[in-house]
C-alpha cells in the first residue's frame, strides 16, 4: 500500500501539522520533490509531495503559486517554516483550502531529507510487497494450471487473487468464477468491438479489463474489479492470459478436426444430403441459418483462409467452412452476412469476396459455385467484392475464366498500350469508344472530344499495330471482349 499524506502526517517524529485538505489526505505520495521555483510545473509528473521554504513567495504571489501546483497535479505541499517565513503565508493557506490542496507545515527542526527518507522507505517497501505478491500469485496460478484445476481452476484462482470476477468467453459460451455469468451478455457485446488486444470499460460499478487470448480459436478473458487493477493486479492478469492461452492451445488438433467436419458438411450440402448436413450443424453448432441463404466466398492463400476462419469463430448465426481454395460463409438471406464476412476478411487483407444471394437449400451446390465464380472475378479485377448478379450481367464474358480472360486481353491489346505509354495518342480508349458506338465516326469523335479525322487516324494506327482487319465483325468482337477484361 502506497504511503498517503495521512500516513506521512501520522509519523510523529516528523512533527508535521495539517493546515488544509484534511478530507483528501488519503492521496498516495508518488515521490518527494523539494524546490524553490515559483513555477515548477515543467519538472513534475503529478502525485508528488512538493517541499518548499517559500523563499520566493509572499502574500501576493502565493495564490497563483498554489493554483499552478494544482494544475500540475501534485499530491500536496510541505511548507517549511522558521527560515524565510515564520509561518505559512495566510494567502497560501486560504487559496489551498479553496482549491482543495493539502498543505503540511514542516517545523524548523525537521529537515526536508527526513521527509524524503520516510517516503523513500515507504515506496521501497511498497515495491517489494508488490514484487512478492506478483511472484506468489504467479506460482499459485502456474500450480493450478499444470495440476488438476486446468483452465477452470485458473479462472477461480485469478478471481480470488484480484478480488473480483472472471469470465472466459469463446464461441461455445462462457465459463467463469462465481457470480460472473450475470455479466456475460454485456461483456460479449463489448467483445464485438475488440478484434485483438485489450479493452477497458465500466460495467455495473466495476472496471472490466477485457483481453483476447493468444489462441487460434477466438477467446477472451474478462476481469472485473471494484477498483482499478494496480501494478501487481495487471501482472497477475497477464500471467493468467499466458497460462490460459498455453492450456487452451493444446486443443489445436481438435480445432483442425472441427475444420474438417465443417468442410464435410459443405460436401454433404453440395451432394444434396440436406437433412443429414442440417442435423450435423444443429447437433454441433446449434440451429443453422434459416434458408434461403446468402453465400459469400472468400478467396486467398492457405494462411489467409486459416486466419479468416479464426476471425469467424466468434460470429454467431453464421456457418463457414473451407471449400476448395475458398472459405464459404453462409447466413440468412437479407441479414448482415456480407458485412460480417467482409469484416473478418479485412483483418487478413487482401482477400476477395463473391456473393450469391438468395440461394435456396436445394440449389446450394449451384449457389456455392456462383459465389466462387464471383470471388474469382473479384480477384482478377482487384476488387474487394463482386456479386454473382453483377458477374452474370456480363453475359458471355461471365462464362470465361476471369484469369484467362485477363491474360488474353493483356496480350491482345499490348501493342496499343505500349504505344499509349509513349504519349503519342490514346489508342485504347479511342478503340473502346469507337466500338461502343458501332463504328460511327462522328458520334465517337464527339464523345472523345476530338475531330473525326483525328479519330480515323487513331483507329488506322490501331489496326496497323494489331495487324487485324477492324472491318471484320469477328475481330471487333474479340477486341470488345479484350477491352472488358
């Protein structure tokens, strides 16, 4: 326990007399700082007991001096009498009483070094007690974690050590110390705002520290206390987080098995085994989303797919599984499935999404393929999202593999793009506009803002570079496809 102003004033050998602030003497003293500066704010951090003999103070300057100390956040003021002042200036006492600054009168016989030593001894004792408390708590938690207590025992032990309540949250529910379950719903709402790290908030008169664990499956530890955690308390919580993360990560193989089970459910749905698939989903994960579904395919490398599955573990009312080289996310059509899937993908960017919505259960296989095709199109175009409705609206182009179409277009139009890079004309855009307006020179020229003779020269140059007859309908069709990729 840190030394307070009341504790210091109670040390009779020092002979200190309390002049003001009797109601706030419970302030802890962080350190002692003697100074005769009239404005020491730049040298203070807050929480100090400032000592002065008032060498540069008088009845006129004292009030402003006191207010500067309050602005600096000092714990109190020790004023030495018998040197430059026989008594503490009345204006200083009156102002201190007005603003709530404790003032201790230090008698001539008490050197400032005696006060500094008293505070130093208390600070050292407090730091030693904190170190001992942390060490003992870490030993208790470790013995519990490696013994038969396991994670549940660690939670109970932690609650006792911090004199509060503790909750462990994951996708399966919550587990905690006595009385902690009543806070579970509110804590889970706060967890929605925390992707990783630590969040501190107030709940029913308690300060709650919410911290995610270092596990592949999304989990978090919530610790609620009536008073904010001190240094020792924070160390104890960090130790518990490390021990729980280690213990819970031991079920990594089980996590892999769950992932394989999810993929198996997708295979059952795609094969038309709807009743069996829904039965597995209900038994293992609870009620499945109500059909029709919105299906979101997220494509990325294996590491990204693994991490996005980790991020989705905390999402309720969604079903997800790895399917081929994508993660398929299913939820009720018309809900927020897309927003939640994109939020998970954003944490492991870049990933690309395709959406098929709505998808009746009997059309699951087709819907999954549609979402995957849209995601591949998004990847080819470098767009975060393409819907299947948007993709299919492209007609014949939607039947061409996006990657193949892009490579074809790049190769076909390469001579024009190299020409345009020299700054000698915009052949690609001119060709696009000319084809878009069915070869009408005047209309296309007007749209481009150039003379029709300029446009004719550009198209002639394009034909020369491409080595193709632009009067041929087949050539025009090929170029139009290339320009759309």
